C-alpha cells in the first residue's frame, strides 16, 4: 500500500488525481495526526476527499505514527440535479432523489438556519409563510427549536407546486395552525393570504420558472407586514450521492462558480437595505440572507 507520509499536499493531490482515474476506492498510509503535529489533520483529509468527489471512510489506526485512509468515489449520477422527471412540478416530489435528502442533518445547514431563526425571533412571529415548502423540513426544525406549545401559537403556511410533497407535509403536520397550498408561487397573490411577519424561502427563488428580482421585490411589497422579516436560503452546494458538496454549480462551468449566487445574494441585500432592513449574510453550503426591519 502506498505510503504518502513524506509527500507534500500538492504531490498527494496529484497522486490521488491519477489513482482516481483508475480506481473508485483507494487506500493509502498517512501520518497519524493525533500524534504528529506536522501531519495533515482529519479536517484536511475530509476536505481533500470532498474536493475529489469522494467520501472519506473511517480511518484505521496502524500505530501512533501511521493510519490507513480510504477515499471512495461518490456516484455522480446519483444526484437529483441530473435526474430527469417529466412532470416539472414533481421534480422535487416524493418519488424524486431530492426527497431522500435531509438538510436538517447537515451541521452547516442546520446551525446557519437556526441562527437565522433566532435573529428574526421566531417565537414572537404570528404568521409564517414558506415558499417552496416541499416536505416542510423547515417547519420541522422550528417545531424542534421552540417546542410544540410555542409552535402551535403561530400560523404556518407553505406553498409548493408538488402535489406529492405537500401530501407528505400534510401528514407530517395535521395541526390546525399549519396549512399547505398547491399553487404556483408566481401567482401567490391569487391565494389572498394574509401578509406574513416572516417569509422563509430556501433553495427556491432561483428556480428557472421564477423571475427572481421582480418576484423578490413584489414579495416584500405585497406579502410581508411592515415590520416583517425574511430568511432566504441560497444553495452554495450540490447534493451528490446523498452528500452535500460545497460550491454552487453554474451553467457552462464544470466546476463550482459562484457569480450567479453572489449576484442574487447581493441583489437581495441591497434591495432590502433600501427598504430599511438590517441584513446579514451567513452560512456555508447554504447562504442565508436574513433581514429584520430597522425601527426608528
Ligand atoms: C430545491 S426545492 C427546496 C425545498 C425546500 N425549501 C428545501 O430546501 O428542502 C424547491 C421547491 O420549490 C418548489 N417550486 C419551485 N418552483 C415553484 C413554483 N413556481 N411554484 C411552486 N413551487 C415551486 C419545488 O416543487 C420544490 O419543492
């Protein structure tokens, strides 16, 4: 088995690149970072594995000086991003690969979303609207965070055009205070909903059938109360083989490119600041724009 302990990171990277062209799983010997301050740390190996679209399997200790590491290639075809589903409304439905993902189990998502909910003081809200609610994972986390009693005092409304995802969400939240609407977000006004004091939308506003900038402006003007808040989540990642891989994917690039993401995030920040919101940008694999009203 190859021993990489005397190689530089650049040489390790080249070796991995060559080997991964041939094998899907490769094992090698490296310095044990628990006992050698000059060794690459566990986080460095996790990052390197991710950058090569691999999973790092649990390391095996040979001795205090050496360990065996194994990189296993992710199946890049196992991804909802490349999945073809005829009915566009069901791209994220119960039968889709997307439905098997649980964002709430990803620390970089969970902690950033939790922070955003705390910043907007979720437990003080009366009327929460979620656009692109899907199976209502975002409501689930609110329930866990503030407890059932506080959760039941807030009205929650979720809109999505996936019939099957909403059926699932309804079974999950049979509560009277939670309502779901099978509707196109573009024509949200037709629903005549009360204005919300918190609008949440994660991974949805950049959808190809939504005209992001005018839509965001009309959302704020027509569907948010005067002192309402927003939490917008923008994916800076892709799901591959059920792993969350850092970096936004842009059309025409075969590597992560973030211009579109930054453009949309900065548009939201500038627009909301003009409308007298305090705006923060946080997160990592999901970027959160969190906006709360500045009161004089
Ligand atoms: C990428 S998923 C995100 C779902 C959920 N917010 C999450 O992060 O897990 C986008 C969701 O928006 C819905 N969606 C996209 N465009 C829509 C539209 N024009 N009208 C209604 N729902 C839409 C999809 O069906 C899907 O459930």
